[in-house]
C-alpha cells in the first residue's frame, strides 16, 4: 500500500484513545515531515486494555482519509490488535520505529501495567521494533499538547539515530499545562490505586458499579522516580522490558521448587 522507494524512516503509529483522538493527531504532526508515517489505530477508545487481543470475533480494518500525509487505518480491536494486524496487512516492511500515543492521561509508575498505549509498545518491542510510548498528564480530549512537541521530536530523533538496547522500549510521560523544563531518566515510581467502585442502580433496581478511585504515590520524595520529576515539570523517560522475569530471584528460589 506504500511506495517501496521512499527512503525516509518508516514510522508506525498506534494509540489506545482511538484514531480521532487529538493526541494521536498531534503525534503525527510532530514526525510526519521527516518520515513516512502509517497510522493503525483503534476505531474507538480502548483505554485500559493493556496487552489484550481479540480472539472471539473478527477484526475489520478500514482506510481513513490521510492526515498530514500519513496513511490512516482504523481497526475494530485493541491497540495490540492494531500492531499485529498492521504489521501483517498494512505495513510495506518492518517499521524503523513504532510510536504509541500521545495518550490522554498519565502512564507513569504502575499505570503502564493497565495501559493500552504501553501494551502496543510492548508488542512492538517483542516484534523487534524500537518502540516508544508517549503520554500527557491530562485526560481531557481538549488538552493542550503544544508542550509535547520538543520532547517528542528529541526522543524520536535520538532513537532513530542511536536505536535502543535489545528488548527495551521507552515509556515517556510529559507534564501538562506547562513547557517541560527538560527530560529526566527515571524508574517507574511505586504507587497504587484505591480502586474504589461507585454503586448505582439501573431502572429495574439492580445494582451496578463504576470504577473510580485515586492514585496514591507511595514515594513522592524519591528523585529516582518518574512521578517525582513529573511533579517538578520535567518529562520522564523510563526504560521498560516486556520480559518481566525477575532474574535475581531464580537462584534463591531454585532449591524450594526444583525437585
């Protein structure tokens, strides 16, 4: 579907907020001038889907109107479905880079576990594609993404030029309502959600529940963490591995389980 003679980097863009999301459109605008961009994104919101895939119903892919020169495809599935289906049916070759986002809302700390944005990034990494997720700490569809531009361009240019370590991807979070003061490398901070559920009743009197809750930062004063620097108006870059094996625990546990 794409001319093979284009010598520019080939960038695949995915997200979890859907193909019409302003964050995705802004991300395209950041990189489209210097790359061949193909967007394969969900046809509607898919937040919180992590690395889920569609296994019990067919997937449909529909070509959309181009945006700033980028080819646009909508998929009736999850972000990981978009990566898998896009690689197999749309992309003319292995992408030089996979970008996901810009997400409307934070994926710092433990939030990346639930994130469809980062689920797509993990899938790209497992396929051998250098992959980066971008998120803005603002959930509104009318959020101002203008402060993201310099961060996105800097990180993308660096990874295109230097690559990434094998099996490592990047989780980039950007503070909202400010011009970021710079970029800090960090680890994901420890935190948790209160996971409160609000109880309602339907017209028949049957109860149903809506997820609410609040994120609690368990180490707000630790400068090693992403949330520490995000609170101080820095963008953060956290290296992440899809392989979640914790190697230091193998030997201590070996004698307990090997017989």
